[in-house]
C-alpha cells in the first residue's frame, strides 16, 4: 500500500495553482474538469515520485469552518520539508510569501510557518542532522 494523493483544501483552485507552481515551484500534474471544479494536483520536483498534492476545492461548508478554525488557531494544514530552511525562507520571503516569524530551532527540526494565500498555514521544516 502507498500514499498517492494528499489533499489540501483551497478557497480558489486557480489562485492555489498559481501559488503552488509559480511561488513554491511545484509542477502541475493533473487538471481535469469536474463540473464546477477541477481534479487539480501538483507535485514537488524534490518530492517522492508518484505522490501528488490535491488542491481540493472548498465546496463543503463544514470544511470551510474547519479550515478557518485551523488558521485562526495557528495550526498548519500541512508540512513540507526542505534541506535548507534559511535559503528557502529568504527565497519565499523575497517572492512576497507571508511568514508567521523567522525559522526557529525546535530540537530535532528547524521550522517556520507561512500562509499559502488560499486559507491555509503551511509548516516548513528542516530536519536537524
């Protein structure tokens, strides 16, 4: 058994696609019309082959409440790893990504949290070797 798809809910699929591809550098994998919405996935060029992030439309009202509650509580919806958090933090900051503080060492990891502009907080993590 393998993990193939991981979903993140977004308030606007096109805005999310632009952020995840143009800013984070992910690649669009699937873009299939599904009525009012799309089956829209991206992959990380540095990620595990075959694992896709689904940019899930925020069509289910309870999901909207959940996403907002996570955001307001400061709880990230997902986490991405990097080998060099200082460089990634500087690159993303230069591109206008809103961080909730600078990278902080937390024992086995160094991390920072940023907004994806689509209603989510993302935890950026560098394992400390």
